[in-house]
């Protein structure tokens, strides 16, 4: 070894080196290309660096800044590595740590709270252990809840994430579907898998599922359990009965966070008044430690037409209720003449569509 060269061991502490080094050491190879004046050997939880003293010390400073960044944000990407070994991460840290970022998903993509009520859900999460997030399809309530769960798992504030929903759509038809219970239920739980796949690499997610760190199961599987050190999300809660949602909420154990999501306009139960979600919100509103966020069409983040579709159907339902109310006020309901029912439905549809078009214009 040249007398001017030094051989230094840099410990990697408080970090999952599999993530820091990247799949097949992709980030280590990138670091080597960005620091050609030193020789780098990655072995387990340490890096051995050989080179001129000034170059090794410069490398150590940059590497430590990258490690500090990863520990703080649980995020690394080729862009972050490049920034660490060029201009430094000082400005970059401020840029990526904006208050709306919940977690960094796959490929370093930031998952952000994009609407007023998504931000409110994130804020209430800090001071409440039980949250209700209700609103129309596409408003991001479940996606935001799952992002919070993934962040808690990455930050190690919980040991496991449990996602559940009632398999109401399946009903008694499950027995006719092929496969074991998991294969029968997976189609009903697919939206939850989709969100997780955006935020956790596929191989790691599979490992989490096999280890039980991430669990996705129908609501019936929650009975009799005590859920300690867990982040638990109940999705599609509008399809629970009062008994089911009470059973679910009383599973809460020590150091647990629960988020209940649902859309009260999409109740699939035989009688809408049986929904446990609406009853639970009425009963628990105002209790300290319980927060409620009510999303609306302004929070819809899918295709821009979804907002107008939801609004059109809402208007149609209101018009139908008003029509029924007028019939009730007249003391009864006359049978419509042939074709009148279809004409009334068509008129309600036209009125709803015209109202939405006026709003859009």
C-alpha cells in the first residue's frame, strides 16, 4: 500500500444495508462510479475504503450524509445518491421533505397528501389512535391510510400492518370459486395489494406477507384477536354490521393505530340502515383520541370525469328522494301510467346531467 494511502472501515449503523446498497448492490456500484479515487469494498454492515487520506475523508463525509439522509427519510434512489456525491444533500433534504410527503414509494416516488382532507387525515393521525375516513370513491382515503401505515412500518413505530375488509360481495358464493380460501378472497382484497405494491418493492412485500409483517385478511379473521403494536386499516367499512364493527374496534391493543375507511353511498347490505360505519360514527363522534374526516367530491383524484359522474348520480338520488317525498305528502302513491316511470327516470337523469354540465362550465 502506498504510504500516503489509508485503509478505513466505515460502519453502517441503524440502516438496513439491503435497502442502502440496493438490489444486486446497484447503489454501491453507482457510488463506486461517483468516487473513482477510492477503492470500496462492501461487506455486511460496513464499508472498507482504500485511497489517499484526503479522498477517503471526503468519501466518508459524503457517505455519512447519505446514511443520515436515509435514516431520516427511509428513502434512497439513484438521484439521491448522485446528489450526495456531487453537490451534497443539504438543499436536497429540504426539497424532498415537504410537509405533504407521507412516504417514499417504489423508485423513490413521493406519496403525498394531495387534497385538503387527505392532509387533514395525516394531521389528525398524529394525535388520534382511531380515525374514520369516509367519502366517495377515488378520494384517496384508503390510499392515504395505507401510506401512513407503510410509513409507520418503515419508521418502526409498529411491528406489523393489517389490512382488512368485509367480503360482503362474496357472500355465500365463495364456496363456488376455485382454490383455497386465500385464492377465493384475493380478488376482493386486490385494491389493498395494489396500493401496497406502489409503496413496497414486490420481493420485500412478499417477504413481509410470508413473515406476517403485512397481513391482508377478511374481517371475519379478526375475531378473537388482540392487535398490539399494529397499524390496522378496515376498508369498505360501510358494509359492516354494527356487531362486526364493534368486534373490529374492540380488537385494538397496546400501541395500535386503527383507521376505518368507507363510502356511505355504496352500502351493499340488504338494508342500508344496518351499516355499522354510520352507527359507529354517530356513537363515537366527539370522543378524545378519535378523529373523523369526511371526504367529498373535491378530493377525488382519479380521472377528472369521476368527480362529475359521482355528482351526477348524487343529484339523481336527491331528485328521486324529492319526488318520493312529494308523493308521500299527497297521502299515497299512484301507480304511474305506462311509460311514465321511464319518462320520470329519464327526466331526472337529464336534469342531473344538465346541473353537472352547468357546474363544469
